[in-house]
């Protein structure tokens, strides 16, 4: 009798879960929420923890990527101050040109927002769809923002995890001040009061979410990365400065990418519905671009596909919002074209 009741209960739960999944698809529920429902379905089937990947309900594969997995994990690498022409066909960038480009989708007409310089306003735009009135690179003490209308707060309110991985921070304090080669002007999150507790170097929220770049490798290996991950090299590796050991910003950026990108592409979070965006903050010498935008994903068209549609940072931010299903659309994203043309299926 008890066994029959248990079987009936399990069947009822299974039917309810399937109904939730179908309703989620028709109502436009965010992919993260659908993933959690799928995880419940996975649990009902009593699969081993190693075969259920990050709440997607998809079986983990040791090698192959799954082009059918819905986009649910975003990696964003932002580099510095170069037009795409500086890197294209440049023998100082063999990894980008001969390894990444053949497998990526690329936007050939991607620009920073018109006339927006220097760096910090563009990083703020990638987070808020606006420069928040900032037109300089001053630190958070001068440019901190009280608004909660920015991406990671929308994600947090939706229960979607996020992390920023910054080179050369210690992870023990909120990195509000420059300590070369780390620069807060390339870390938009520390400019928002709801992240930093109002410029508090001991802010638990900031310390928990703004992490040293060295934390990323273990998180990839153990499949504990957040759903949204922004990765910022230091001033020597992002192409901003000329530094030892290579004394060539293009070559040093390319070498950094050759070290940083492969672990992302091998990670389960990428193979099961992940996407990696690589872009630059702004054009060179006061120009707006075109700057580079590469998209790598099991769901990207890839194979060197190029789009000539005009895009800006608003397009990238809108795309991330659409992947996670978070609203309202922020700032200029309301008028932007998303990047769906670079994918085989979206989101």
C-alpha cells in the first residue's frame, strides 16, 4: 500500500513538473527559472549528482558540447582601447586570428556608444545601458552611483548568480582604489552603491561577488561558476599598457587570451549552454571603432560567421538581459538591436 502511494505521488509530481516546464516555455519565464524546474525533474528521475549539470537537467558530457542546451551561462571578457583593425590579420595575434576566429561568430560593425570616452563610461554602459553622467575615469569615491537600475542587481533580484573576476585584487576587501596593474575604472560593479554598501571597502556583497581572477580556474574545474561572469585582465594584459615581458600590447593580449580562454571552452558550464563574449571597451585614439566582438558558444553560428549589422555596447547588454530574461530593459538597450543574428538559436 505504501509503495503504491509513493509511486502515485512520484507520478503526480512528475506531471506537475512537466506542466510547469510547458507553462514556462509559453509564458517566457527566464531560462534560469526553467533550469531550476528542470533540475526538479532531474531529481525525480533520481539521477546521480554528477549527471545533472548546474540545474539544467542535462546530462554531463566529458567531451562534446550540446548545441541544444539553452543559453544559461555568460562569460564576458573586456579588453582595452583598440580598433578591430589593430588585431585583424596581425601576426602578433596568432591565437585570436587562427584559433578563435575560425570557431567564432564576429560582428564587423560593433562600436562603443557614439563619442563615449574614456574607459569608465563604457564599462558603466555595459552594466547599466548608460554612462550615468560619467565622462572621466575617476574612482568610485568621485563617481559612485545610487541607482539600482543595473544588470547585476536585476540578476540578483531574479535569483541569478553573478561574479566579476579581476586580475590583481586580493579578494579580502572591496577593490575601490587603484593598485597597479589593477584599475577600478575597468570594474563597473564597484561604482554602484548597492554593490559596495556606499563605498565600503568591507562590503560583504562586494567581497563575495568581486573576486580575484585566480578564483576563476577552480570555479570552472568544479563547475561552480556563476551564471553571469565578467572577466577583466589587468592593465598589462588587456592591451592598455606596454609591459614586460612582451612589450607589445597586441602580443601580450593575445598571449593572455591563449591562456585564459581554453579553460572556459572546456568547462561544463560553457559546453552545456554557455556563451563567451570577447570585446573591447572603446575605439583607439578617441575613435568609436569598429571594435571587435567575438561570440563563442555551442549555439553560435561560428565557423568564422560575420555579421555586418551595426551594434554597440547596448546590443551586448540587451543580449545578456534577454538570455537571462530580466527586465526592465536598461537605458539605451530599449533602442538596441540584440546579437541574435550571431546564433543558430537564441536565447
